[in-house]
C-alpha cells in the first residue's frame, strides 16, 4: 500500500489553492455576518476541483481517498458522479474511486456547504481544511486503518496485532503472523509523557503489500485510587484546545500542530482536551512524538441543537459512523488515553439522553476496549434542563420560565449560557452539589468509565462518600481556580486531573475571555471582536502570566514569576471575564507610562516574596495560593522578584527589563533553516536596541516574502478589522507573527517594515 499526498493542484471557487485550505478566513467580516460565535464571518458554499492524471499502473488497484476534515456537508464527486456525502466537519472519511479512468484525466469535485449559519459556537472555518491523501492498495490487501496494535501487558511487554487480512508483522526484533496474534518485545521502553518512545511495526500482506505503523507500548488503568499509566499514578495537567490554527484560520498543517504541542509542553501541560471535536491526525502524531496525553472528543451537541443549523440536525443519523471514525483512527495513537462522547449536553436530563450516552459508550468499548470513555458534563446545565429551563432544546432556546422561544436565524443559542455563566461566575462550580442534582445525573455519570465535570469542582470533596467507586476529573475549569483545584487533585486519589478553559486562545466566541478597556459585557462582544481572548497562551503561541501561574502551582517553576497588568490604561477599569482571572503579562516595558499605577503579580510556591524596582526593595509579602500582589508606580528599568523559604533563605530570583533605545521592527525566525515546502513561524516584534520587546509602541507593519509564500501575518489582538491574509497588520503589545511556506531551494527572505524602519531575516532552504 502506498500513501501519497493529494494536496496540490486544487482550485476553490475558481482560484488555485493548495490544501489544507480554509476558504472562510479571507472573507470580509461584518457586523451583519452571522454572529460573534463565528467571528462575524459570512460563510458560503465552496466548490473544490482537482483535475489529475491517474497513472496506468493504478489499473487493477483499489484507489482510496482519505479526507481528514471538510467543513461541512461535504459532497464528493468523481467525473460528475457523486461518491459520498458527509455532513460532520471534523471526522476523517474514506472514499474508494471505483470508476477511476486510469491512464487518463479525471476530475474530482468536493462541495463544502457552510452557508447555513450559525452552525457552531466558535469559528469553524470552511472547506477542505485538513489534508487529503490517496492510497494505492492491492485488491483484497491492506487498507488504511486495517491494522490495530494494542498493549496486552507491560511486564513482560506484549503487544497484540489485529488485522483485517492475514499479515506478517515485525517490531523491535519480534515477528509473528496471522490476523490476531501477540508479539513479546524484550527490553521494551514504555511510552509515557515523560518518555514518549515510539516503535515501528512493519506489516506485510502477500509479497509486496506493506505498511509501517508507529506505536507505543502503553497501558492505562484507573480506579478510585487514581489514573495509572504503565502502573505509575498520573495527574493530568490539562488544557482545552480548539481546532483552529490561529491566524491561519482552520487550515491544519503538521508543523503548526507540532509547534502548538511543543509550546504547551514547554509551559507545563501534559494533557490536551480536543474541544469539542476530534483532533487532527497531525496533532495526535505530534502528541505521540512529544509525549502529550489526549482526551479526544466527538461532539459539542447531540440530538438537541445548540444552534439552528449545527450537527444536532444530523446527529441521529450519523453519530455512530462519526464516533466510529474517531475511535478507529485513534486506535494506534498512544497519546490518546480518553475518548469523550460530548460536551455540556443537556440530554442526560431525560431517559432518552441517558440511553443515548450509554449507546455511545458501548460503541467506543466495542471498537476499543483498552481506553476509558468520558464526557465533559456540566451538572448545572442538566439540572436546569430537568426543570424545563434548558438552554438548548432541538433548535429552540428556552426562556427562564421553560417556554420555548424559536431562535432567530442568526442567533447563537450558546449566548444564553455565556450570559448566565458570566453572572453566576465561579458559583457555577457548586451547581451540582445538591443531592437532587446528584441523583439526577448519577445514571449518566455511572455509565462513564471516568466522569468529567465542567465547572463542577464543588463536587470533588463529596465524591468519596457519595460515589466511592467513581473516578472524576475537571474536564473544563476556570484558569484562575487552578490553585484550589490542584490542591484537591493532589488530595483526592479519585480526582485525576484538571483541564482549564483554555490553554490556547482561539477564533470565535468573540471576547468571551477577554479583559476589555473599551467597556461592554464580557460575552458576545460586538464586531469587530474576533478572538475569544480566553487562552493562557495567545493565538500566536505567547504565554501570559496566568500560564506561568499554573506552572507555579504545578510545582514546575523554581524561580518566582513576575506578571504585570497593562500599564497603558491609567484610570480605566477593565471589563472582566469570568474565564480569565488576570490579564497580567510577562513584561516591564511600557513606553511613555512613567508614573502610571502598575499592578504586579508575583507567583511562587514559597511562603514569601520580595519585589525590587531598579535595585530598591518595594517590600516583602506573604504568598497566598502561590501569589502576592504589589501596587507600584511604573518606572523603566529592571523589576525583580525574590522568593524565600520558611527559614527566610532566598530560593530564587527573576527579573523583567524595559526596552532601551529606539524602537523598531525585528524579524526573529524560530528556525535557522528549512526544508522545501516546510511551514515556518517567524515572529516580528517591536524591540528596543537591547532586544527587549516594547509593549506600548504598537504600529502597523507590512511583511513580504522572497523564496517562499506568506500564508498569514497577524497579531493576537482580539478586536480588529485587519485580516491575516493581507500582509499588513498592527502589532499587539509589541508582537506579531508571520507564517511562511518555504520554496523549493535557496533561501527564504522575510522582510518587515513600518514605513520608517525595515528589518529582514534569511532562512536557508536545503533538501
């Protein structure tokens, strides 16, 4: 079997494109277009076409296409004949080209219909946004995903091979054959987040029909004593992640997913929740290589719609095929340790919903009995639905009195929940505490292997007595609650981890997590708001102070961390969001802000910290929940912090420094060389002559590329009318990012100018 990239030579609505491709990200946004959930993009119908020559040697072979993701309502045709239709936009699917004309030209057409909005609670993107592959297979031979590898035991290390056809398998010096057989791997290294060791199995069917499959030897067990990976208790330091690639829109590149996983791991995370749809194959492969646990999720809704045109319309007909597609694809990825069957669905408030959930769990178990199944369960939503106050109900939005009110065509029903959550705030954590709610939710939660609680931390201490055999984790939590939550994770063996909302910012749900200095309610902010503003890492991969706060709480920082709330809005009280506890940044460089009040947050797991400004002590403070807050007047220079143990001995020191000299753009590629066609990340900052980024000298920059293609350029500004594909964008707190596809050979030159200053960087391209 051969696997060949099928991503070049396409057109979309008549324009030449290379896949993966987000057809929506270049559209003109407007206040009239859909809503803030979608990011005010209009949507539409996108027709992709590829004319290709099918080689004569394909005659007599089975030619199979894999689409990793098409959003949405994908209709695939070959030479004018429709072959398949898939409504869900997030699962991969295969189609065999049975009437392919070998030795001749063929026309493949894919129509993606994303015209009916709203159909998502966040920015979905549109079109063929994930890669496409062609598999050249022997008749009655190997097929993609036809071989499954699982771990039978770890001492000794034994793996099981299951294949749809008889095969021979070789892995780590062991060999076997058949359709179901075991291999014993001597001296095996076990896969985990700390040791992501991968083996490769060479699979052969017949004389020349071969494939290679990476796999890890990894065993998952769980009980009320904890979650164990290879027999070692494991606590999940998790973050929720949406599918978009930031300024690239929904287009999914392997380099982008690798970079995101790497940055998350560098900042202390060891687990990702793919919310609220299956992760890309590229992300799973990156998690396999780098050592990141994955909770992979099926759907955001079941048969009750959260928006008029979402997957709830198709759920009853398609959920089995789409759930199976995720589990079949995930099977050989050691990073995937949890399947999730949904997010904040209200259906378990009724018997039909409980049965639906059980059927989904059973399906996952039938396909893959090795992994636990969970769900992101919001106990308060289920409780309200049982009282007739459900927010989501078959495309209708419930009022407070329980009477359905038909949604407007462009209304996002999740707005009702976000409004409620914004007012309830952290009180939502106690929404499942009563015995009545517990009794209501128990039939569904007991059908899960591990119960996921969204904003339900009030139940954590109660479970030992109420449900002594239940294993739970925080499937979605407020980042500012990480200290309280993590103390309970460490205290209660049955509480196995925490996933904050969110670890990485995303497009859509405009302004839900942002602190705004321009006023307005902290949800569904008006156009031109674009980003959620909820991530502790922004869309360009820059961590904020709260990200380092989590790492401090997790015990991963050996020095104090200094966070500074923006100094350049004197006297303005920000409009705050319940999904963000602070807007502090890792910066002490605020030009023209001398004398402004600065709120400085110092994080440390030591009992006392001291703050210094330009060598002068500003006093010592005791830390509370790993944090101390100082109020000082801004002055340029060096802001330093020291931490002290209980005996008063200094245990660590760190500092932030202001930019000096004149400010100008600087181009700083993340890699010093590239391969042909590689996707490159190139930060473009406003810096002083000392190389420090200046946070208060933003300006519009224009970027050009020689020897490559500029795919996107933009900043993490959550509220802007600028577009990522134009090559011009204003920095945000001194930072922007260019994403470039390298050419075939020679070098890539990236230039940035503000009209007065020009900076450039050269990246050699070698095969």
